[in-house]
């Protein structure tokens, strides 16, 4: 993947188009423009260039990867993922196929040695739900799926069926961690579609990618023949007689027969689609509910490998992730309070001491995805009614032929690395399979 600019020189010297057609004008209509160089966009671009399509990837950031992003923790030499991290080898077949293709290993996350769980203000050592509780939750979700109104929140739906208070607190704790949002913000119908067995085990995301997820991002980009333009924020996509005209903020213009939009849903409101695509505008304006904060904490005085899990308070979930040679350790944690992205070490220490009284927090680091101009939130967590709008974006007759892609859109795997890869592959397949 080559970074090329300005746009007028985009395909200078590359005269080969799809089906062997040649062009003399570098501003000629190209095959595909992919908007967004996150995992979905990179996978779509790679798959399409493998099929012989001429592809340009336009990315607003000065880097690739989108919400998959790794760097060193402040004041350390330890590189970690500040964005997408964990995978499930037994379930995430697309991720595992990519890792195998590029000879990258997945690495098991250290298992917790003890659990500290807060539900309804009470601490316990409960680590998982019992089989009887999973059964009760399964029955509750089945009732919600059959009876809940599309505009019902998860909190309202669960309370309306009289779910046991302890189980309600468990679901609340789980969603604060997995969705990065309170139950009052989340879709009841979507919540009922989640696997109770997954909710029963907060640690069911079991593996990371060796060398961080950035290693996979770089491998996919490195094997692509697409042309990459960084620092190129797309402002408009207009339907033309030749296909689609894509304009950036500086009003540079490029025309393609196909367009793939692979940016976070919360960013769609910034793109002027003509003709208008109502669901894209609505999703961008309302923003999905996911606003998690991921914290990397350098800590001391921690025994074993604890896992914290809480239905209230600043920290929704935390576990020891890495022992350091210095004798200190890394604790990774999640909060559903956006303000925690700027919390001080002393503030985080106070929050953690409710679970681990002797812990000392030496430093805290985070990337504030909620304030990030190119994300405005974390992974997809649907509000009531939003999944119907997401579904509309899969209909090419509704989107005027524009292909929407990304982890936010991959129902069944939304908000995951798996979802990004699957969605990127699907977008590429829809284009390459066209007559």
C-alpha cells in the first residue's frame, strides 16, 4: 500500500485498470474508492486489489488502523493496544484465518487467580454465573425478544419482566464493560440477542494478537496494492453519471465506479451524501451508545492475577494483564464514564482501593476515543431502534449503490475485530461479484 499525493498524481504511471483497460488521464474514473483505513477498509482494499481492481483508500488520520491502535504506555517501553485487542479463537474464524495467513500467533490472556465482584453494593468472590442463573437469563431474553417494543431500553425490558435483582445487577455490570454504556442507553431487543453463556463469563474474550493488533493491521496493509492517501478527510460522496464523486475537505475530487464507506457510524453525519441517505444521517446524529474508556494502569502491591467486576462506580472491569520486570504490573480496565479518560493516578487508585485496598497506582494511560474526531465513541453499542437503521445500510437500493462496511455494521459480530474483517470481506465480495 503506497501513500500518494496530491490527488492529481494519484495513478500517474499506473495505466492498468480492471479488465485490462488502459487510461491516459490520471484523473480517469477508477474502480473503487474506500473511505477509511481501519481494518474493514484495509481488508476490502486488499481483497479488491487481489482481484485486479484499482483501489484508492482515503483516510482522515495520519495513520492506518482506525480504532485499532497500539503504542507504548506513557513512561514505559511497553507497547499495548489502546483500541481493539481481544479475540476468541474458537469463534472468530475470520480473524484466525488472517493470523494464519500472515503467520501471526494469538496469545492467551493470563487467567485470573481470584475474583472481586461488586453487585448492589456488596463485594463477593463470584466469578461466573451458575447454570441455573444462565437458564433464568435465557428465559428472560427469550421473553424480551418476543415481546419487547423496538424502542424499549435494556433496563426497561429487563425490569418489565421482573428479572431477579442479582441477575439484573450482573447484566448491568457486564454491559458497562462489554458495551461501554448503562442499560438505560442500550436497546432491549439487542440485549436479548446476546448469548447468556457469554454474559455469564466476563472473561470470554480469551486471546490477544502477538505483537499487538497493529501487527495484523500492518500485515494487511503491506500485502495490498491499493493506493493510500492519509490526512484526507472525506467531506462528500455524490452520485454521478460515471459512478461516485468523492470530495475531501479541500474540495479535491476523485471519481470511482464503486465506493466503500468504512468509517465509524458516529462519523457518518459528517459526510454529505447526495442523494441523501436518511439512515446514515440519523445514525451519525444520534450516535450509538458505546463510550467506553480503556485504561492501562501501572500498579504495585497486587497479589496474584485479580479480576474486578462491578455494577457501579468508576471501574466496570479490570484485570491484571502483564507482570513487568521491575516487579510492577499492568492492570487493564474499562469504565463507562467518559471522564475517566482524563482521570489522574490518584483518582484511579481511590477507585481501585474499593476492591484492592493495598494497590498503588503509579501511572494511568488512555486514548480518549470519545473525544477523538475520527471516532467519537468506541465500539458499536446499539440504542433502541438503531439496528433497524444499520440493516437499511446493507440494502444497496436504499444506499444508492454505496457499500457500507465496518465493525459497527456487522450484526452478530459488531464492535469486534472479527466484525471488521468479516464486513470488509463482504464489501469486497459484493463489488467483485457484480456483473
